[in-house]
């Protein structure tokens, strides 16, 4: 397994709030890790999945992937405190295997999107499959620094110039995704992965299912996250703005409360310097001891010559 080296060690403190709404559906097919709570949580690992394939199938797919990946990552920490693409791929493979084992053989296969966020000593590793999104927002600059690219048919058509963003919103094909996690597929969909390092205290990482974006533009999201209000108030504003949405809609709002950066091996370097200083002082004391002996010997010889 290839392990990437990083120029600094990042120590994060986070606080996360979640949204978990049914919309106008009768069942909830989204899944979150950590599980939804009205109270804020903290930690380094966050997952959001949006299931599809019908009532039970979508729920099973999203829960299976969410539970398997979270368990695998929590049970396989690295000694060096970092997390990379190889680590994620191992967790993703475990989730695909779990999906395969739960395949019912129905013609309409169950499936799920995936958004994944892992804070580690080398930054913030993110990955996604499907049209659920991850945003990196800096409210101090009222700016989106990064947003994932939807794996969807309308997004492909927009990029090809065959459809405008405005046309995409009302298109009958807007819910067709080009990548998803499904069981027993000949080729497993790959995730787009990125490690974010341009991070500051006060930044937000915002994960959401497509249901959160039915009636919300990116600039509206930035405006809400830039409000001079507490995070819990911002969550209330987001809930209010999406209360009439038809689909299940879930989100996780993660705020970076503090970020400390240290040079790697600084402790090791300090120890080496300390050892070098000890060696230097030991050599210095030995040299002084030898000089003192030579001086005493010279004095003794001189006294002998004088008293003769």
C-alpha cells in the first residue's frame, strides 16, 4: 500500500450538526454517520448516503454502505494518523462486498450515493459517488472553495453544451445518475477523491443529498452559512428553506473550530538536537579535564626544576 507523506501535521477540532428530513416521502432512504441527532457531534469521520431503488431497497443500500464504511475506517486506524486513497479504497471494497451479500436478485437493483469526509493529520480527505455533494465553504470570504462534481446525466449534458443549468432544473432526466453503488455489478463505480489542505478555522464542510438542493442555489447556501449567527441557527434557516422539498433531504454541516499545524518529526528533531547537545557538553568536559591534568603536570615539572 502506497502511503503519502505530508508537509505538516494538522490537529482538528470540529463540531457537526445534521439535518434528516422525510420531505413528502413516506420512508427515509438516506443514512448518516454519525447517526442523526438533534445535538451537535464532534469527530473526524462523516458519511452521508442517499438510497435508491424503492422503499426498502434504498434504505437497505444506504444503511449497508454507511455502516460498513464507518465500521471499517474506525477499526483500521493508521499509526501515522493520516488517511489516503488506498485506505478509502479498502473501506469502499468492504462496502461493495457487503452490498453484494445483501443482493435480492430483483431486476430493479438497490443502490446508493456516497459522500465521505475524513479529517486526518494530512488534511481533510473527501470522496463521493453520485449526485450527493460536498462543499468547502469559507464564510469569512463568502466563498465556495470547492464543490464536488455531480455524477449525473444532466451534468454531463451541461458540460457538453447540450443543456443549460436552467434547463437541467426542469428536465425529466435530472434524477438520472451515472454513478452509484449497486450490488454485483460487472464494474464497480469508482469514487472521485481529493485531499483538502487549504483549511482554516471557521471553514465549513457541508455534505448534502440532492434533496437539499431542490430549491437552493449555491449562492443562497453561501449567504446562509455567512450569516452572523450560531451554527444551530444556520441549521434552522437551512431547514426552513427546504421544508417544502419533496424528496428525502439530509445534510451534515461541519465547522472547523480549531486547527493547529505542526512540522512532522518536530519532537524527533528536538530529541536529536538534545542528544547532540549532550554529546557536545560531554566532549567539552572531557577536554577541560585533559587540559587541567596537563596544567597540573606542567606545574609539577616546573616545581621540580626550581627546587633542584
